C-alpha cells in the first residue's frame, strides 16, 4: 500500500511594488500637508524617501502595503511637480506631474482650504 501526502503552500497575494495615486493632488506652497500615495508592495521594513519635485518630504510613514502617508515639503513656485519614491534597497518609482502646488491666495487654493475646513467639521 502506498500513501501519497501532498503539501500545498499558499503565499499571500502581495501587490507588486508600484504607485498609482496621490491624494490630494493639490496643496499650498508652504507645504506641511498630509498626502497619501497609493499603490502596492510598500513595506515597513524598508526605508523610503519621497520627493515632491526636488524637495524631500517629511514624516514618511508606510500605513499599509497599499498606502504611504507623507507631509509635503514647501515649494518656491506654483505648478505641477513629479512625486518620486526612493527605497533604501534601491528601488525607485516616479509619478510624473502628480502633485500641484498652489499659492495660498489664489481662488483654487481658497477652494482647497474651504474643502479642508468642511472635512474637519465632519470629523
């Protein structure tokens, strides 16, 4: 008599390392705002540096395998910038023109501030 045992090993379906969203997509020139970068394959055991244009973001935190939260750095001028993620193990992601800096006094920035205030009232 022959007995055959089979063992199946199932690994989690972890998303491949990548980024596909930045929320919100606009912020003020002075920076200091929380931004969530969505994607997959983010790990807490690997350090990350995030850049908005050429400026390094503060407080980079891997919230989950699908989300990184950062604090925007200040910018010297309005306009769109690339968002770049560089990991300590040598990987790099680029989201071209993914974030737009606005001058606080412009109508678009005032609308953004109004939306933030309404959001804070609901929380």
